[in-house]
C-alpha cells in the first residue's frame, strides 16, 4: 500500500499526500466537526482521514481520488464507507 501522509492545514482542512515508488498525489479534504462526530465520534480527525484514504485506496487508484472534497462525499461513491470506517475505528 502507498504511504499516506495527513497534514492539518486549518481548523477542519487537511492535506493528504499519497506516495508510492513511482509517483505521488496531493488531496485537500474538509472534515467538519459535525461529520467527525457522526462518522467517528471520539476519534482524532487525522486518524479518520488516514483511514478514509486507506479505504479509498482499496477501491481505486490514487490518481482516481478527487483532489478536493468534503469527507462525506466518499459515501456517495461507496455507500458502505461510513459503516466500514466505524467498524475499523471502534
């Protein structure tokens, strides 16, 4: 699996870099406090973002992941996302 680096860049913004042996991609993700409480209560936002990108990489190549998005958008593409993330982080 590629390396995932999550860097807080604002109150609810994160920059995520995904790197493997050949290339890297950069993504900007917003996680509101409301979404954090709903998806993964009690979990640090960086951990939620990192695990969310692991989930995404299990379903698509890093180049296919949106470059900028709000975290709940993942559920539009993968309806099982929130349930899977809750079980992984609990």
